[in-house]
């Protein structure tokens, strides 16, 4: 089932890329929160090697249980206590949401003798209930994070609006288009910001049409009959 779901998702990704006039295909990050080791192993065997987890403790257990070659992304809310206890070097921390967490992560990474790759989480919706840097804070955020010894900032992560069947596509497109505009503006000063992680199971095609370099997909990969 997982392999069949993946094939259908890749077909949809290719179609969305063609619609946007793109010749590239974004990276697919499989979101594995709440999934078993057996399910994850099946996904890796089907060809997805970039995986995202949203809790440090859960990632640590799965990392220890899986021998497969996996590029792990942390995509959840960062909590200082869990970060101090469970952080180990991984492919990338995609949800860096404030400068306090950036400094702590930099210290932890530097103590391991490395520069941890990160994305800044951009709160394009300006929703006070969501974490991340507001659009007008992004330039200062990039400047500050890029100066930290233990971090290597690579781009932005963006969340779309909560799905609403009545107007989802229009609202999502506006948010994603604004995110792309901020990303391009930032690249004028910081050309190393090459990643725009944007789009999930509900809206990944719109993310691709709006320029996402990677999408984060979970339930469509693992559940039957919904792709």
C-alpha cells in the first residue's frame, strides 16, 4: 500500500510541477510521526529517504531502531528541555522558530563539533497561535542565525492555512505566494537560502505551483484509499 501511495503522490507532484512550468521535482519529506518502525521501513524501502519527526523523544527511538540510511528532519515545535536532553546531529532542523532556540541549538551543535543545518519557520499567516518568525522579522532572524557558530541556515519552512473546503485553494495560494516573495527577497542578500519547505498532504500541489523546493507529506503515504 505504501509503495502504491507513493507512486500516486509522485505522479501528482510531477503534474503540479508541469502546471507551474517547472522542470525540477521538489524533495519529498515523509512525515513519520505516530508511525511504527515497520511502516517507516516500508517507506524507506519504497524510496523515501528524507523523513520528518516532530518530537525529539520519538525521533531518538526511531533513529536507534532503524539501520536504514535516513536523512532525518526535525519538523516539530522546539522545546528547550527536550532539545537539551535528546538532541543529536541530524540532517536538518526545519522548524527553528525563535532566536532563543537558535542560540541553544547552536550551543548544542557546536559542542558536537559541527554546524547544524536549519530552516527558519516563517509565520506568514501572522497567526499569534503559531510559532515562527513574522515576515517583518525574517531579515533580522536570518542575519542573527547566520552569525551563530553552530548553525548553517538553508532557507524557510512555511505552514499553510488550516484547510477550509470553501476557500482553501485561494487562501493557500495567497499565503504561499507571499512566502515565495519573502524567500526571493531574502535570497538577494543571502543567496545560500536555497530551500523553501512548503506544502503538506492537504496542499502540497499548491506549494509546488508556488515554488516549494520540498514538501512534507504524512497521512497520504500511510493511509489507504485517500490519495
